[in-house]
């Protein structure tokens, strides 16, 4: 019975196109991530980046690039069946959160939260309801 099934399937089998190398897929995902981040920054303005000094930008953006590459690689590995996983999703989320928390804790010392809620609401409104900020 198995022979008959194999014989009936054999004529319809064709070679599949091989997947691109891991680094190509990972690089594409990192570029997509960067494009989404730039689109969001273009919509709300680059004033936050402008206020950062060079020695603040360097560790933040290098950490973000490394974490984006790790996330892209993790996603590529997750999409390919039978590939060995380095981290579970929970472990990876913990690593990323701790890395960002560590970088921001080292760089920013002022933890005052005066008007935290009102400033946060104003920020959300600026992001979602100010279409005049969209680039033309």
C-alpha cells in the first residue's frame, strides 16, 4: 500500500527553490525594522534624536542594531522547520528587555515623573492624531 502511494505521488514531485542564506533574510528583516522606525520618527519628528548627544546616540543605536539583528535571526530560525533554536521566545524577550533597560539606565539619570500621565497622553495624541506632521 505504501509503495502504491509513493508511486502515485512521485510524478508530481518537483524540486523546490532553495531558501536564501540566513544572513540575507535577517538583513531584509532588519531593513524592514529600520524603515518602520524611520517612518514613525518622520511622522512624529526627530526632536528626540536631536536632543541626544553623540555619546548617547552611539550606545542606543548600536544596541538597537544588535538587538534588531538578533530578532531577525531568531525569526528566520523560527520560520525554518527543523532549525535549532538558541533561545526560547520568553528568554529572548527577557534578554532584549534587560539589554534596553541596562542601556537606558546607564545613560539617563533623571527619573523625575512630573506630569507623566498628561505628557504621555499629549505624546500619544501627537502620534495618532496630527496628520499635518506626515511628510509630503
